[in-house]
């Protein structure tokens, strides 16, 4: 993966997230296994990688992946809850930042980094707040609460918002999510089972990534 001299624009990153479709939300017991897991997922076709700050030494994983992921991969940081995390993630090479919720102070810090900002929301009021604070994408979380039908309802008042549902996404329901009009989807433990990551079963992750990628592509047909 070629190291850019400066981060891509938020608009360019959002466009690339829409192209890759599936973003792996990675939580690992240590930074090295996080790197190996991400590389295994990329080998299976999932090129959206979100390293969460629930992974120890997350910025070390981001810095390593900036060098090792294939060209075309999109690398970001998730579970961002502090301004310091936002700053250090971008310094390490993250080109998008994801927060599970939305606060004015955190959103401001994330926006100041200059990379794409994904703010979490679940209710219409929270969506409006995220948009007012400059969200480039609204992370619908936890998406399992309402499923694709709920996102379809949100599309009424928010027809142009880029949504990325996270939580409860699987290859089986990817067609319904695409029909509801998502920009991309975030997938955590179903795509990256903690047991497989802990055991270093990278072949299992590559296989699962292929299932997700095929489901995403077939849902567009």
C-alpha cells in the first residue's frame, strides 16, 4: 500500500468506502494479531479496514497496515472517543475516523484532523445532530435494533445521507441493507470472529471475507 504524502480528502474517502462496500471492524487482543487479521481479510476481498481503539496499541497496528495493505484499501480507526485518539490515529495513517456516538467536542476534534468523519447515531434527532456537527457518514449503530427496515424509514427524512450500518450485519442480510440504500456496511464479530482472531486462524477470516464480498457484489445485481 503506497503511503500518501497527505490524507485523501473526506469526499474521496467516502467515495472509496462506497466502492469497497464492506468495512471490517477489527477488535483484537494485540496489535500484531490485528495486523494479521486485516491482511487476511484483505486477501479475501474486504478492503475496508477499521482498527478499533479497543485493540491494544491500535495506532501501531494502523501504522503497520498503512505499509502492508494492498493498493485500494481504505484504512481507518474506530471506537474513537477522545481527541487524542483522533489525532494519533491520523498521524499513524488512518484516513477515516469512526465514533460510536456523537458529541460536539469529539466531533470538532475529529473534523480538525481533516480526514473523513463518521459519527454514530440511531435516532432521527441523533442523525440531525451528527449532520449538524459535520459528519461525512452517519454510522447507524447498533444497526441490529431496527435492521434494514428502520434504515428504510430514515431514508424518508434523510434521503441523501450516507449511512453505514454497523452491528448485526451478515452476508444473509446484505441484500436488504443494500436495498435500503447504505453507503457501506460495518461488520465486526460476524466477519472477524474473536475466537478465530485469538487462534490465528487467518484462513477462516479470508474465507469469511470472501463470503461477505460476494454477498455485497451479488446484492447489487
